[in-house]
């Protein structure tokens, strides 16, 4: 599903983001990316979501090389990847329902289909009763679940989350963990960058450990 | 179709979100288009005045009292050989006095004591069409002056040549001013759209992350630009029309006896339509100027 071979990425000469990163994440796998602050977790996710270009090395998504693809193709790849951020990135002036609907609107889906899918996914994340609320009136855990709903409503093959529990307390974090497991169980590949060692230890998922831009362990699938 | 509705809804959401900036933009565009329309209105009516004056152009060849029949014939044939000339009428001394009396109207009694020999006989020349330039008429007049038997050649409105030169010059200046004003509008709209884009950086990032194409993100901004530009242009044209309604009764230009008056006329509907469409096009290019590299994530 995701393959990287000797990938280098830097934000300028003094700020290397990724150094010689090789890794493989299989279809329907759940993988954690961890490591100290500044290790390159966010950088790695941004390279995979095609928001950042690598300078060197090969990256294959869904078996296709994305090293030198055009903007138009990036857009098409992004439609198969859902992304969740630590700070939710919800639009405060749109309702929960409208925030989730964005992912389908950009695909040009019809109104009826959008309404149906948004309803289903809000049910999945347990927020059907919040559909018409504005994000700022929700708790942090609820906002993060809206962000997850937005990321999965178009049935992406990969769900990526960058510190999805970073702003949440223990109970809410566990809730999000359960939800991501459920999404993984439905067949999506899930990649989570996190500092949350408690969460990592609660699960049996693979852990890719980064330090100073390099993969120090867990780059290849177990077994 | 549903996409157009969606994009328009987004565009109106943008405008509603920032009514002050949108209002100021529409107002400024309106003022620019008002100026443009007034400029065009003045030019258009001066053109009409020019046409009317040209149509009234004529040439009068005053004959010497001693002119012989043969000299008069020669003058006539010179005139007839010129393509500028339409018709020639000989007016003898008696007729000249009659015409003069008629023009004086109530004051005609002043001429009671005047003898029939006072006014010279003349050849009154009507031009073949109003298309001739004042230069070719002037050339004909120059050619005639040297003829024997002619006392004086008068061509009505000799200043018309200068009028048309002035008009040509003004047209050029107006075009320059117009171009500058249009460029200014473009910059104004462009700036507004840029603000609108900055205000939506988060939204644009999110749209791009969930797989929106550039065109999907840009379309509402284009609609916003077109609406602001078009609305401003319409308001400006409306303002110019109001000014026109107010000014019309105050301005009538007498064209002299027999030619009636010239009343102001508004721009033809085609020009109005072109101006309104022009506002929309300016809005579109304003958007084009401000978008482009803003949409990377
Ligand atoms: N936009 C940027 N411009 C320049 N340098 C950057 C940028 N983003 C990240 N970096 C640098 O790249 C390195 C890796 O950063 P990254 O954000 O990937 O780390 P991280 O593992 O996500 O850290 P954290 O746990 O704090 O989120 C850091 O040294 C950081 O300073
Ligand atoms: Mg990070």
C-alpha cells in the first residue's frame, strides 16, 4: 500500500525532515509512527499525503510511483487518503454535517448521496445527534471525531492521523483509539503518528520508530 | 449544473462574510464605470454633433458684380467636376435679398431702404454627402479663390476642421484614461479577491487535502470577481443614466436656422451591454490576477 525507498526530504539546507527513509506498510495494516519531537513524524505523513515533495528516493502509493507526478494526479491520489490532524482543522462556521460533507462535495457527488453517506459516517463515529452543531460548540473529543468522519466519509484506502489524541484527555484518547481500530477492522490502512506510549502499548500494532529524520526500527512489516 | 449552484453558493457565502469589503469594491467599480460612461456619453454626443454639423456643411461662392457669364460658367464647371459637390444653385441679387429678409423675420423692415444691388449674387453649393472630410472642402475652396469673377468663397463652419481635429485628439485621451480606469478596477477586484483568499486559507487547505482540484477551489472566487465587477458596472451605468436624465433638459445645442436643435442622447443599448459585460470580464481577470500560486498546500 505504502512503500518508500531511501527517501530524503528537507525544508532547506539546515533543516532535514527525512533522511534515507525506507519502509513498507501493507494493505489493511495499522501502523504507529513514533519518536521524539522533531523526529520527522509529521514530515513523513506530509510526504505520504503528497503535501510535501521528497527530494530523493522512490515512493509508491497503491503500487504507483508518485515521485514526479503532476498536481492534477496528486489530487486524485488524495481522494484515496483521509487525513486527521491534532488540531482537527474543522471550519468553525459550518455545521458538523457540512464539515463532513466537504470530502464528498469536492468529488461532485449529488446531494442525496452526500446526505446519506454523511448520516452513516456520523453514526459510525457516534455523532448523529450533533449533525447541526457548529464545531466550536463541541468537546475536543467530539471535534476530533468529526475530523475522522470527514477523513473516512469518502471510503479512503488509507487513513492517516497526526497526533489525533494530542489535545485530548485519557478517556477521550481511548475513545478515538477504539474508533480508529474499528475503521481499520473495516479494511482501511491506518497510519497514526503519536507520542502516546500508553496507547501504543495497549495495542499489538506495528511501531515505526523515527529519530532525527531516520527510521530506527519497525520500517518493514512484521514476519 | 448542480456544480454551478454549489460554486455560486460558495461565492455568495464569501460576499456575505465580508459585506463591507464587497460593498466598497462594488462602489469603487461603480464610480469608475460612472466616469467611463460619462466620458463615453460626452464623446458620443459630441460625435453626433459633429455628424449634424457636417450634414449642414455648405459652400457659398460670392460673385463679383462684374463677373461675366463665361466666368460664371467656368466656375460652375470647376464645381461640377469636384466630387465633393452635390448640387449648385445660382442665387441672384434679388433672391439674396429675399432670403436675407426672410431670415431677419420681424426685423425685415430694417431692409426697406436697402436697394436690390446691395447683396452680391452667389452660387450656393450643397455637398454630395456628409462623409467628405473638411480638408477636401477646404481644398476646393482654395482652388476657387484664384478663379476670376469670384469675390469671396465662404464655407460654413470653417472651424469644423479644428473641431474634428480636437475630437480625434480627445478620443485618444479618453481611450487612455479609460484604459487606466479599467486597469484600476482590475487591481481593485484583484485585491478584494486576494483578501477573500487569505481569509479562507484554512478552508482552501482542507479542500485540497480532501482532494479538491484547483479549479474546484478557484471557481467560487471567479464567480465572486465576476459578480463584484458586473454589479459595479451595472450600478455605474445606472448612475450615468440618472445623471443623463438630470442633464438632458439643461442641454440643447442650437444648430442654426433650418437645422433644428441637438438634444442629448444616451449611449446605444449595445454599448451599455458591452460595458456591463466589460465589468464582469474585468472581475474575471482581476480574479485571475490574484489567484494562481495561492493554492499550494
Ligand atoms: N515547515 C517547516 N519548515 C522548516 N522546517 C520544518 C518545517 N516543518 C518541520 N520542520 C523541521 O523538520 C524536522 C521534523 O519536523 P516534524 O514536524 O516532522 O517532526 P515531528 O516528529 O512531527 O515533531 P512533533 O512530535 O513535535 O510534532 C524538525 O527539525 C522541524 O524543525
Ligand atoms: Mg508533528
